[in-house]
C-alpha cells in the first residue's frame, strides 16, 4: 500500500497541492484555529467539538451560473473523518456547493466561483493547482451509479490508477481488492471480477462507483444523493459503508432524505435558496434547530 | 404539510389532558374518602387506578406509533418525548392517589387523631399544580412552568408541618403510632405528587427550549 502512495505521490510531486500526510496534518491544525471565526451562520462549530481537525473549509464561497447565483457566501468547516450532510429543498444550492468542492464547475459553461475552498489550508482554486489532482484527492460519487459500461468490474475499480500510468499488476490487484473491500462489495464479486460492471445490480453498481472513487486513496469523498436511486436494502448497505469509511476519509453527502442525514452524518448544513441557513452538530440540528426555517423544513412544513 | 401527523399530535395532547383530569379526580376522591372515612369509595378508587394505567399505555403506544411512522424531529420530537415523560409522572401520581385510598382502607373508618386541615390543603395545592402545569404545557409557557415549581415549596412546608405535628401526637400518646404513621404515608404521597409536577414543568422547559433541566425552582 505504501508503495502505491509513494508511486502516486512521486507522479504528482510536481503539483504543489499533493500534500504528504505530514503537511496535511499541520495544515489541518493551523486551520482548526480559524474555524471558530466563521460568522454569519448559526452554530459555533469550532467551539462545540474542540480537538477536531479541519480537512477542508470554504470561505465566502459563491457560485454563479451566468447571472444566476447558485450559492451565496457560504463559509463552512469540513472536519477530518467526519460526515457532513448538506440538506435543503430542491434548488437550494446544496449540490452546487458540493460540486464546487472539487472544482466540478470548471466543466460547466458559464459557471464562476468566487471565495475560497481550502483543502489542508490551501485554496484549490489557486491558478497553479491542477484540478485533476484535486479530483483525485477529493473523490465524487454521483446520484446514479456510473460504472464505465464497457469495462469489467476490475477495470472499473483501477481505472483511476491506470490513468496515472500505474500498470504493475500486483499493485493493481492489491488496490482493486482493497477498494472493493472498503466498498463492501468484494465478497459479492470476487469470483467475477472480469464481468462487465454494468452486469451488477443497482446497489452493487453504486458500491462499485464508491470502490472506484476509493481506489485512488482520496482524502475526501463527495457523495451526491448516493442512494436516491437505490432500494432500502442497498441504501442501508451504503449507509453502513459511510459509517465504516469515515474512519478513513472525510465525507460530504448531499441527501434529500432527512432521516438519512440524521443517521449518517456528524454535522449538518441546511441550505435554502443559495444561502447557508444553519450549520451544526447533526444531533442538535435535528432536535433543537436554532432557525425557524430549519425547523420548518425538517418537520416537513415546506420544501 | 404533514396534516395527518399534526392531527395525531392534537389527539395525543387531548388524551394527555384527559389523563391529567383522571389523576386529579383520583387525588380529590382519595383525600375526600380519607376525610370521610369512606372505605367503599376507597375500594373504588383503588380499582379505578387501572383506568389511569391503561390510559398511560394507550398514549405511550400512540407515541411509539408516531415515532416509528413519522420520524418526528425538532419540536415535534421533543413534544412526543415530553408526553412520554409526563404520562409516566401522571401515572405515578395516580399510584399515590391509590396509595392514599389503600390507607383509607387500612384506617377502616376509625376517627382521625387530628382534624384534617393541612393534608387536604396539600392535596388542593397539588391538584392546582397539576392543572396549572397542563395549562403551561398547552400554552408552551416556560415562565409559568418555573412559577409552578415554587408552589412545590409550599407543599413541602405543609408536609414537614404535618410530620412534626404527627410526631408530637405520637410522643404524647404512643397508642396513636399506627394511625399517625398511616397519616404520614398520606402526607408523603401528596408531597411526592408535588415533586412529580415539578418533573412535568421541567419537561415543558425541555419542550420549548430543548434544554434538559433539573430543580428549576432552585435555579431561579
């Protein structure tokens, strides 16, 4: 495993944002001190859980689509090894915010992003930063499972590694098994790794998508309604998986299902018409929200 | 939105008030039976406690049903949790009234060793406290909830007064010990009712503010 990290690190060494674990840690510590200073939203995340380390943070993040504002001045901490849930009615900006976290808007015509998104204290929107590296450090899982249709299960998982030129079969085998195990899929597919990814069930395909995202050893995993197209059983497997994975990666999840947000996340942010209305520990937000709009939304009075 | 859920909550609150009325009635009846040495009425009160117990389980089942099917959050969740706690307190108050009735049965119509003034006064304050607490609950009135807990201090004072008085009667005439001990149990039961009402008041504060507090009158 270390060999793999060294391989990727050496390949990425020309990119300043590919931090070593040491520099990640120091960046996190330095930034944790600043988190208490986030203003303009309810809750005092920095104070409530002292000792948590910041992995990411957005400061005054605004996303425009042409003249339309998708997200307005959102400042949020994203803590290491914790799950942050983004909730809110359709069109509230939660997915727009999520996509800004790994520069997905770079690919959207007319989209512009202002403010900053810090990963280990460094702005991922700085001009010298390579978005491809960012997306490897910050993986994404989409609403619908996205296996590459012509590829086998195996090739799907290791696609990201092959893309950076890793060809060593034993390394690829090892990563494939590790990622599939992390995604709780290995036992179900170990005898048919060469079958097409598209031959799997919906729930398995989604876990395959997660395995592919995990194969490149990301530090942060963004999940955009990862269970909205899945049945309850597959949903509960993905939720169990989120509980397991958060020990290894930091997770940000967008979900329409508030019970899911309540079940899987440590912190929750409620968005409404592009504004961050309230942020805080999930247990507090779902038992005694500070803002009336949060209360109204989570109790189903609007949205 | 969630109209059915809101309707369920309203029904639940109506049931809660019905249960509180049942408990109040039981306390009134038990103290009246004590004053009048009415053993037959005491036996009825003892028997009727089952209705209070059943009402508690009915409400509890409805709460469980709502939690399981509606996944309440925020104020709605706190309301259901508050109701679950309040019915437990009310049910115990019903048991205290039943306890008084049992003592009436033990006294078996014997004349009381002293005029019953403070004990009925305790019962009066306790039932007032129950009524006021349910009103504060319905109105989500934290300030009233805090004030009600101060009334418990008066119940405690009366309790200590009754105990002191009964002890001096026992010292004067040890033949009254059994009788006096029974009356002490009555006073103790009524004193506990006051304590249970302060629990309800704490739940009102939890419902409104989300804060779990204890001894709110002493905090003031």
